[in-house]
C-alpha cells in the first residue's frame, strides 16, 4: 500500500477508511519533525488536518509529494503558491459543511441579540426573583451585511431572510445574479447594517479586513459575528470597542491565536463565544471526512479530483 502522512488527528471514520487504503503515518506525534519527514521523503500523499502549516520548506522535504487533501474548506495553512510551483495538487471539503456553519451563525446571532447566555446566567445566579431580565433586541426587521457571499454566505442569507431580515453583502466583486444589494465598500456597508457577519476565508488578502474603522462604523447598536477566521478582524480593536461601548455585541466562533485568547472576552455580557465549532456536528464531520478520503483515493487511482483547489 501507498504511504500517507496525516498531519493531525481526525475523526475515527476517516482514519478507519484511510487505514484500509494506505499505510498511515502520524506526523503530529513525532518528537523530531525533521527526522520524521526525512524518513518519509518518498511519500506522495498528505492528509492535512489539525494546525500543522504546510509551507514551502515542508514541501521541499517531501520531494515526491503529489497531493495534499485538506480536511476543511479553509486552506490558509497551506502555501498554495508553493504547491502550484511544485505541481502539488490541493483539495478541500466545501459544500458539505455549509448548512452546519450557517446554523451556528444564526445561533450566535440569536444568542447575542436575545442575550441567551447572559439570561441563563441571570437565572442560575438566582437573580430572577429580584426582577425580570432587561428587554433585548430581535432579529426581525434588522439589516444584516454578509462579508463573503460564497456557499456558506448564501446559506446564511437564506436563513436570515427566514427571520425576516434584510440582506446585503460585500465581497471582492459583485455577483450579478444574486438578489441582494451589493456594497463595494465595506465601511459603507458596516455603517448601514445592524449586523455584520464575516464568513470569508483567511488569506493574505483578508488579514485585518474588519479593522477599527469598520467596527466603529458598525457602532454601539451594531453586532459583529465571525465564523470565517480570527485573522479577519483587528481583535484588540474589537475587544476595546466591546468594552467601551463602541460596538454593541459580538458572536465569535474563531479567534486570532485560538485556542489562546484574551480572558477579557470572558466577562463581557454582550459577547457569545464558541470554540471554532461551526462544522462540528456528527453529520457534517462525517461528510467532510468522507470527501477528504475520496479526494485522496481519486488521485491515487488516476481519477479527476472531486473538489480541487490547486
């Protein structure tokens, strides 16, 4: 059987499927990573999971490498230019996680808007007998700006419309046949909406895209939801505005240096935190693992890749 390097842990179903087809070697368990790569320098297949960066230096240590199958949509840990230069194919797992991420996005919006987490704490702290919880906002009639109207963004838009929200969007370019108003300028959109939802991938073109100017435009009555990547937002600026009232609230599934983060977030009642679990359902992770494996098998067997990135 062919050898395969797995860069991080994966779900049991995907690992079982891989072990039936490949000799699987666990990169993340190696104490000496360079020695591990030297011992497996003829490996043609890599399964990218976990937080390992696949940069040019790592690719050079695997001169026979032909394909990197990534478990997830985001490929920001893979140097795509380096892969292209070395004729290494890269795949990901789009579409199968769109519904799950969209669901969590609406869950975060509802939790922030209706103060679900803080209201739960209010009861558990025994405060209800002292008086009812303060009035909250609601989604109905609010305007939401989606930053990144891709597969997931469109599913979020559909669900927001079901909540009787007005949808607008910003992206690199206008999508001609979409029914939602397009904003060419992100600051202008942030100024006009009640909710800003970020769902764009993390790459060099999106780092710090949601900066202080954008967040200040969103303002004290606005809320920010991030299900894309932590690198999209100026996190210190966001935290400062959340603390001083310059930003009304936030629902965050991703963070700049996750799982590490500032403990200042923890005491803010206008923030709902989620540990990067947008796609973390049994159903969705099973589908992602299946597609992750099938891309590897397609390349091995000389068939077209199912979801190529490079």
